[in-house]
């Protein structure tokens, strides 16, 4: 069942130079470049927002807000070879603002898992249900790290920067989370 997580992150991410070129064109007012930038980065942005908010509707709203901000702020982007980190920092800030503005978190519904896995027709409703139950055994940070890596396709170093954690902590929590998921999916009680 762990293959489910891997199938959701199969998007090919363009290199930083291609994303930077798109941002320069967005800064010049190109809506086509914004659409291309959105197509290349939307899964990572949505996955990050969802990992923080655990609510599909809020994650969709944050994703929309992020691209409005990209449109408004692209001229201020300083090319340093990290356009994905720039847009994900915007997403993280919006997600944290959204978290501060509401009181309760809730688990993902089946419909929200469908939206998350929309790019992967190989993931069935039963798979999503099993995955949702399995993710329930993870702690908050473990769940965020696993989702950011497996769903959004972020590298562990990128996750460490976004979550402001040491790389060793991210790696440890990721591997611990995978072990818990494996135990849960094999029918054992996760510790």
C-alpha cells in the first residue's frame, strides 16, 4: 500500500531555471507564464497547505491565495535558483495564517483525499480509505513530513527548510512515520 504515496508525486518538476524564467515572464504580465508556473507547482503548493491545514477546502483557498500573491509579487522575486522554495514559503505563510484564524483541525474526508490524489487514477476509494486510517497513527509532524515528501514530491532538505527543522529530524520523523505506516498497513498496532 505504500506505493499509493509514491504514485501521487509522479509529476515531473521542471528545473529551477525554467521556473525562474516563468516567474520573470509573470513579472512582465504574462498570464500564460502564470498558468505554466501553476501547472508545475500546484501539487507541491496544495500538498504543503494540506499538510498544515488538514482540510481540503482551506488548502484550496490557500493555494488560490498563493497564486494571487505570485501574480502580485513576481516582480519582487530575486532569482537565486530557488523559485519553488519561494512559492512554498508563501504557501507556508498563508497556511499558518489560516491555522491561526481557526480553532479546530479535522481529519481529511474521502472527498479531500480524492482531490489530493486527483492526478493519480491508480488510487482507488478503498486505497484512500486505508491510507487515511493509516495516516491517523502518525503524529502531526510525521504526517506533514510524509505527505510533503510522498505527495508533494519535496526533498527532505526542502521540507527541513519549510518546517524550520534540522534535516536529521526530518529524516528521522520520515523514517519513523514510514515504519508506523508499514505496521498499520500490515495489520499490526503501530507504536
